[in-house]
C-alpha cells in the first residue's frame, strides 16, 4: 500500500501534501496521533521521574509544529507534480506505526520506546525540512 493510502486509512481526514496548507495540516494530524498515543502511555504506566520527564517533553514536542520546517513551502507550493509526500509520507507512516505500538507496550519498555520516538521525530523533522527546500 502506498504511504498516502496508509495514512488516509488510519486518519480519515488526512489531507495529503499537495499544498502548503495540506502539508501543515498533515503535520498536525500526525503529531496529534502520536501525542494521543504518548498521553495514553503516560496515563497507563507508572514511570520513573526521569522517564516521565522525557515523556512530557515528547508530548510537548509533538504539540507544536516546527515553524522553521515550513519556512520555504510557499516557494515550492504549486510547482512540480504531487509526489504523495515522498520521504515525509514514509516518515509519517512510520510515526503512526510507532504510535500504534504504544498501546501494547510493556511499561518497563517505555524508556526504550521513547528513544525510538525521539529518533523517529528527528528523521521526520529532517524529511520535512528537506521537502520544504526542494
């Protein structure tokens, strides 16, 4: 299945990546999806103070988009063929898959899971920045 199809299967109103507005909304939907999973994990698990602090930082991180990530989208919006989101769509699918893992996660594995989330968010942010400058 193509990444955009997968995203729309999991998030019914997923807008896609064709315009600046759609890219920003897609980013918001993906961050919200992950934020919900992280919040549910925090509600379900009793975590040490350091793991709880990391979880809270990640929830805050996904609560707000990176304003620099979209700085040049207005320049490239409307130019060239739509590609279904490319690397960003692939990273978004990975993000949703990682978010879905949280529900079945053993609470003892929360710290390692948060490491995975942080790493993936870094790759996703880099893909968004690269798309905005292409």
